[in-house]
C-alpha cells in the first residue's frame, strides 16, 4: 500500500481509499495523476494493489481475494486514520469491488462517510460485452458472447448498490470507449428506481476511461461532494 498526506484548509481531515481498475498496479501514471490531484484538493490518499497485481507474485486474483484485500485495507485505514473521515474511491473494476465489499458489511464503519464511483459498470456481464477482446470473439458465431458469459454474475453492481446507505457520487465521461456512458446512466436509473436519494450522477464530455482527473469540472464535482459529507 501507499499513502500520501494532505489537509483541508479548514482543518478537516479526509482520506480517500483508492481501489484501482483491472490493469497493472497502483503506480500507473493516470493513477498517480489522480493521487496528486486529490492531495492538491486537501485529501489524504491511501492506495493498494490487490493480490495478483503490482508487487505480489505467484498469486492469481479472483473475486473473493480482491474483495477481501479491499476489506483488509479499509480496516487498516480505520486504524491508522482514526481522526479522518473516510471516502472510498473506486475506478472501473474497483467500483465493482467496493460495491461488493460494502454490500457484505453488516454495518458501515462510523468514519466511512461516502463512496465515489469513477467510470463504473452496471454489472460484470454487461461490462464484458464492451471489452475490446470481447468484440473480437463476438465476430465468430462459435465464440460470440463467451467473454460476457464468463464474467456474468461476478460483480453485480446493479443488484448490490441498493444496499448501500452512504452518499454516492457517480462520475463518468461521455467519451469513455472502455465502459460506455450508458453504464453510468443505467446504474443511476437503478438507484432512482429504488428510491436512493443519496446518489448523485455527474457526466462529462471529456475524460475517456481513465483521465477524468484531468477534467477540472469532474474534480470540482468530487471536491464538492467530499466537502459536503
């Protein structure tokens, strides 16, 4: 894990526990760019790699291990940042992991005050239908749908998010080609249909799948959300 320290100008302390997406490690340039942006906003940052990513060797990740690793990190942040409010920030795959984790908790930690879902997916099966490799497999009748079917049911965010009572901010870019914008709209519609008044959706013209940290409007929305908790 890695940590970066900062402080709000008004003396409030908030730490963001960042759960990254499905590639490489916590030190990817776009992730570091987000950490730096959050620190400039007065937010402390703790980030980590799931087993099977980053520094770990000889271990293959699966649904249970990545959720467990996120749970361990949440407990660690609670113990080390006991004077901070905690916000979980999930990106892409990390949105599915964090929603799954929070849905499994009998009670949310007292200091956990909010959840930010950046470029989320409706569910893993729907996400699988839009992966570049899935489009290649779908060209052949004998392999059509194989990727989506393999991922079906792993991270059913649309089913689990309704159990979360925390304030939630969803941010997504209209030019995201990895997880198209309809994922965010449909996920928000699920929340609305279930009477979740704690959910806010913000969409932006630019930011692609992993560069929303470069979009000033997106970062202002995240800052306002966290300051309002």
